[in-house]
C-alpha cells in the first residue's frame, strides 16, 4: 500500500473497531540486559560519552533488537507500533552528545518499524499494521521556570524547541511513518512547538499525516505538570484537528479512568489511552498483571469512552495480548458533535457559548 492508502485504511479501521497500540519499549529493552558495547556498536565505539541507557541509539547499533520488539508487539495483536524515537531530538540526545546522529536515529527508527509493519500486513492483510512516529517530551520546559528564584528563567527558547522537533518530524516522515504521536506531554507549550513543526512542514510540501496527541496527568490532581486540567489541555491543542487525543503514562488504569472519561466528554475526535501497568512499587517496578490491565481496559471499552488502547511503562507484549483480546468485538467510542462555542484555556478551560 502507498502511504495515502495506509492512512485511509487507518481511518477506516478506527471506525470499525477499537485499535490497539503497543506497550512499553523501555521495559523490554531492559530485559535484554544490554551492555555498553551494544549501545556503541561500531559507529560510536570511540564516542567520548557513555551511551548505555540511550535506547534510541539502538536503532543504529542494534536494529535487530528493535525489529524483534516490533514483531513481538505486532504478534501480540497491536495494530499500531511506535518508532523507537521517544527521546530522539537534538535536545534529548544532548545528554549523550549525539546531536549529529539525530536525523539518522529517527530515519532508521521509522524505516525499521515500516519494514516490520509491512511484513505483518503482507502476512495478515485483513489486519493492516501501522507505524506511529514517537515524539516524546523534552528534559526542558517552556511553560515553567528553570530557576525557583526567577519566574522568567528558561533553559531554551520556543524557537529552539521548535527546531528540535522539526528535525525529528522531517526524518520520521522520510522514514515512512503513517502518523505522528506527540506523547507523554507534560508541557503544553512544548507540545505546541511540536505541532507547529508538523504543520509547517506540511505547508512546505510534506504529505500531511494524522497527528495523535497524548498528554500525561502527573498525579491525583488531574493536571498536567504545567498545571492544566484535561479540558484546558484539549482546548489548547484542538486547533491542530488531531486524529486522536488521549492520555498515557504516570498513572495506572484505575487512577487514569476519570480523566479519560472527562476527555471523552469534551473532545470531538478519537480518544486514546495507554496507562502504565499500575503505579510503580518501592523498587520502581510495575506489578499489574496482563490480566488486570486487560480487564481494566475492557471496562473502558465497554463503557464507550475509548477508540485506541495500549500500554505504557511496565507493559509487555503479554499485556498487549490481553488488552487486544479484551477489546476485540467491542464497538469504538462514537465521536460526539459538540455545539459551536468559543473555547479557550489557561490552566482552566473557558467556554463562551454562541
């Protein structure tokens, strides 16, 4: 299929069933017990900074592992798998002094995912597989000060964040992704820089791709780290007319549910949810079993509040297999038609009906 055909197939599938996203990449890579040499490979064998822990660079040094993980998730029932590019911006890779490798990391991450998705689609044409270009958060924020004594202090400018995402977007697009997933959003202004990068490249001639936006609620307050409620967050990003909007990470399914229900009420687009496997225990590990995760997302699907489900931190292919089994045959949420109104946002939403 051409990319245009794949996008059409993705939108058609979303109308017919609840789509399934893959699970955690970090936990699966950790299970491999990789050494520094795996991260360096031949290309970075003389690099002056330790690279262990930079999972994105494995696209270049251990592509075999990345391909195997895509296969594991597609084989577990995922319709969509993310590229292994969560921190693959010049800002994110700055810690490892790999800014010069950012384009290659993203391009190869997309290429590997595309290759495996196409192989699974050829094998099971009744269930086409899709690739989401993962664009994760940055270690810097535009909305909040980097200095408690100076409210106006920032480590980066909007233009710097924009350029970092622009480089990533272009490489993911060239590598063959079907949609962009701006995920684990803690700072809405960072997210808006990513959105602008995507839309600007479309204006310059790139084929338009669906945009999927996923925020994260940091605690029981129901707000993002930059302070917005779920509805205010939606009001801030709906101008992008995203294919889907949702929440991921930070919370397990039990604590995330009321926030997903609220987003489902206010957003006139598809709703996604991929929670952690519960909250981390004292050792930083996740104890929720695949069966528990599957049952929780079954309830959400049966309640009609989701269109796309998957897993975040701590979830494995077994978790995704249970999720896929639990939502199979259930109808996707119907996108509501909301009355026309002026809707704005600061930390709280503001609505002025016509």
